[in-house]
């Protein structure tokens, strides 16, 4: 039985399920072994003979450290994706319309309630200027932008939006500036609900702030998931290890 057959048996045998996360190293007589092939099979590293006991111990230690980093990265991404799914479900299940825009007022996200309020599909709303759906048009957006620059947030702002059929819908809107981790303004988030009749409930400041925090966190998590620099940095140790191996 060669190393490949042994490792394949290890992977497919249910009784080894609980220890499949341990690193496997290929020790080969061929100094020009096909490392790409071995890595593709799932081996953690490849060491060509001859080598001294000291070299072997140092190599195993390096592989172990690299594997620990890799497992931490796997757990990190699992946590990130779980958080992403949870936050998205919270936002999507909200009965209030939630819309985020960039600094130019272009829609970057909207939830299901927004689609129902305006009568448009998600893809029809995405990347459109929010002024297109305000009854007051660009001038209304400029007014809102001016108020936001002074106050950072605009609770219970009464305005009117136009749905896909052109019907005017009065809404109660709470808007907040969105910032990144460095405090740089990246856009705005608007939470709104239709005003029905004379009596309607205004947004509670604390409840509104909590929902804004949820959306901002969801945006940050989504950025982490879609930012290619994160996995590049996370996998840098494998590149360094490869240099050592060669």
C-alpha cells in the first residue's frame, strides 16, 4: 500500500471521521515529487529524502504551525458565514423597508419589504439613484443630504415615494449615515414604513439605532466575505512554507 492509497482509505473510512483534520505529510525518495498532485489529494506538505532527524523535526513543526493557522482560518470563515446568514435573515425578515445607498445616493441594497413597498424587484432597484423613487426627485434627495450632513441621522422624516405604477405612497423615514471601521462615511441607510391613515407609529430611537447597527454589521461582514485581500493575507503562510519546502 502506497501513501496515496493509505490516505484515500483514511479519508473514506468512517471510523477516522473525528481525526480527519490532522495534517498528513508525504515523505518521498523523489526530490522532484509532484507536490501539486499531493496537495490536490489533501496532503499538508511534501518532504523529499534524504533528510536528517533535526530537519524532519523542524519540518514537522513548521507544518503543524501552518496547519493550526489554516484551521483557525477555516473556523474564522465558518463564523463569518454564519454571522452573514443570520444578519441577512434578520434584515430580510424585517417588516420595514430597509435601503442602503452609497455616498452618491445610489442603492446598494434593499430588503424584501422594499420590493413590496415599491413594487420593483431587487435587481430593478439595485444601482439606481434613490431620487428616482422619491416624489420630490433630486431636489428632495439634496434636502435630505443637507440635513444628514448637519445631524448624521434624520429620524421620522415624512416624505413620499413613487411605486412602479406611479402611485404616491407617504412614508415615515429614518435615515442614518453609514461609516466604515475608520469612521469614513460610506453611504446612508434608510428605514421606512408606509403611513396609513392619520394614526401611525413613529420610530423609537433605540429600536431604530439597533436595526441600523444590524445592517451596518451585515454590510461589514459582507465586505469581509467578498474582500479578496482577506484570504490572500490569511494564506500567506502557505506561500512561505512552500518556499521552505522547495
